[in-house]
C-alpha cells in the first residue's frame, strides 16, 4: 500500500473510502475466500480507518465511538448537543461505527456508518441519523459525514431502487446537501451459504451541511 500523504478534501475523502474498500474486497477474496458483502461491517470500518490513518497525516480515528462522547468532544454548541442527545432516533447511548479525528487535539470531524444493504430500513435510519448531525453541526466540525453500504446489483447491474429510497429519506433535511457515489460492480455477491447470486457495488453517501450565510 502506498504511503503517499494526502490532504483532506471532499474529493480525496470519497476516493479514500472507495480505495480502502476495493483493497478490502480483494483481501477478503484472497485470504478469506469470501467477498466484501459477506464480511462483517466492522471489517469495512477497520479497513477505512486504517487507510485514512496511513494516508492522511491530519486524521486519527475512533472505532465504535460513543455517540454522546462524539458530540461532547466536537465543536457543537451546548444547545445543539442537548438536542442531539435527546433525539431518540440518534440513540445517544449508542455508538457510531467510525469517527475520524482531526488535528492535534483529535477532535471528531466526520462520522461514518457502514451497512450491508439487505436491510434497507436500517440503512434509512442511519442516513437520517447522519443528516441530523450535519444539520445541527452547521459550519462546525461534524458538518460532513458518510454512509457506506454494499448493495446487490439487479440483472442490469444497477442497485434497484436503493438510491431513490435514500434520496426520499433525505427530503425533510433542507439544510443538508448530499452526494451519492456508486462504485463499478466489484465482484461476486455471496448469499448466506456463500453461493454466488450476482454481483454488488459499494454505495457511498456523503452528507454535508449547507453553508450558512
């Protein structure tokens, strides 16, 4: 793996997430005789965390980060922290899959959640949680966050109606912009018995608070 040091930007972060998971998929195929879509979600989070730590000098990370601690360690206003912590959908006593930490003080900068796309309701819940964080973060840290999922392709190589459902879930959040990126089909989609039943893509949703005037 290259030790090239990168600067954080919207483009470089998306590329890093994609590249980390491409490498993770081929390692799963080579060493586990499996596929990224059958590996635990923790495997995806760990590989992305390591990739960022290796290639971005500005980033550290926290795995299985406490939600409440993430808010308190960030640059959010006390009133916004209180609102987030009291939102039952955000589960303040729960954990985020991965939080990227920035700067010498290791302040929470970006939240990443990872999902397999076979349970879409859980995916839609996560995207709403992340959108709420972006909305209250405004121009402070945690204004840009990511949902990452693997999704089986249909017979045409597309991810059926998943993109439409994600966009619909974001409609109430008029203070949040989104960008959805799908990789090319990566390889075999394996069912629970590790039988090939098609191919899959990685879908990356970037959520970002709109700039305040």
